[in-house]
C-alpha cells in the first residue's frame, strides 16, 4: 500500500512569490492534515481537511490556505512568501473521524525562501 | 504554558540502557495520545498509541496518567538505532494533533 506522498520534495522561492504544495493521502483516508516544522521548532498544526471541507485551522495568517479535492488529495498554498516561511511542510492522513486513528505522515516538502 | 511539554534532552545513554521520557499536557479534555519517532530530517513516524491501561510493544512501554496529565515512554535495552527524537503527541476533541517539541535520544556504543 502506498503511503502519503508529497510533492515537490524541495521548493525554492523568493520573498513575495506564491508556493503550492501537494499531498496525496493513503488510499481510503479522507482526512488530510498540514503541519509546518520550522528549524528548531516543533510541528505546528496548519490545516485539516476532511471530505473536501476545511475542519480546523491553526494559528497561521490567511495567506496560508488550501483545499481538498474529490479524490481526497490536497493542496497547500502560501501567498506573499516571507523568509520565516522557510520550513519543512508535512502532510498527514488518517481515515477521517473514525475512532481513534493515528495520522500517517508523508516525507514532506522542504520550502526555502531566498 | 505550552499545550504539550517535553524535556528536550539530549539523553545520552550507552547501548543496553533503559531510558524513560516524560511528557505533560495542559488540556484535560485531550482524548488520544501517541508517541512518534522522528529521525533527523525525516518525517515523524508513529511509534505507538498510549492507552489508559498502559501498553507495551517489545522494548517500548507507554503509560498514561490522566489525573496528572502525564505520559511516559520507557525504552529497555537501548539500541544504536533508537537514536532519534521522540515526539509526545496529544489529540483533543477537534482531531488535530498537538506535538511536543520532542526529546532527543542518543545511544552510544
């Protein structure tokens, strides 16, 4: 069974540009979560999508947004990039609101802002 | 106060040692608890869920104390391959995971 896949692996942008990160969940999983892990910091929750809807949002500005497609894959968009957006962005999936299900993570997209 | 707090370490132990990590959480309504392992520059991977009755998986034992809002992970007979950062993770009613900042373990020969 394929795990959570993320693309691209690395992304280099400059300040003010826009970045799009993609995630495909494990087959059968309907929930997708996005996290930011900046250097030296823990994972910070960004967004949660389930069944195509945004269910919860972390403490990030509106220039962080995303969506979930009918096939449950997801995009994270970051507009007006700032230097402090440089981080590893991790996507995780779970079977949705079904009991006590842990999340499974992809390898991440490393976003570097120059 | 952070929602999930862990001692950052590093814990530097010899092979074969027993090591314990602790974690406290602030939200008494938290419903699920996990330990994840993260290797350097890699994604977190689920190590084990933590149940109220305590649970064991090989050399790893996890305990939960809801009254004290405290979670622990015990690793027996440490291996070199156990060197990693161990993340304490708590899930509240909103299904989002709250991660601790991690405890770094270094197992030396």
